[in-house]
C-alpha cells in the first residue's frame, strides 16, 4: 500500500459517521411540540419534490385547458381534451383520464372518426400558431 493510499484511509476513518435516525434540532425552524427532525427527514425533504411537481403539473394543466377554451370553439377544445385525457367531465366514461383513441372520441362525440381527426389536427395547428414557442414548453412539461 502506498503512503498516499494509507493517508486516504486514515482520513476516511477519522471522519465522523452519523446515523440517519439521529435527532437534529434546527434553530431556524420552529419545532412542532418539541419534535426534532432526523437526518433522514431532512434528506427526504430535500429530495421529495412530488408535491411541488404535482402542483406545478396541475397548474400547467389548468392553464392549458383555459388557453384551449379561450382560442378554440367549445367543440374543438372538448375533442382535444378527450383525445389527450384532460377532460375531467368525461370521467364517467374515462375513469383513469387517459388519452383516448380517435375511435373512442368519435363514439363519445357522435361524429365519424375522420371528422374528429380533421377537427383535432386543425385545432392543433391553430393552437401551435397562436401559442408559438410556449407550445413546446407545454409538451415538454406534460411528458
């Protein structure tokens, strides 16, 4: 073993180890009834972005839906929402709110599949022209 390797081993062994269950008092955070956080809680809170991301996703979704209704006719917006699983009012037919096929949307809307496809394609082209570069951000965030 070289001298450098030995020094690294000694340095590594001299470092303090902490348990994830160790109680930590944060003077900047008011304690809830004397409860102290553990290191595990602190690490988990830094990596747990699920609440933030779900709220961000929900707000983005609501903004997209309002934009669709603002720039398209009600029928066009509804067909797009059905096609991409964003229509909550159809939850009785689409319990999981998943994207529907053109055939499923056409059955729900009472149109032929070809007409539904034309309406959806025309609406998407219109939205891309109206929204511009923001459309790319919508698509990226919804994935």
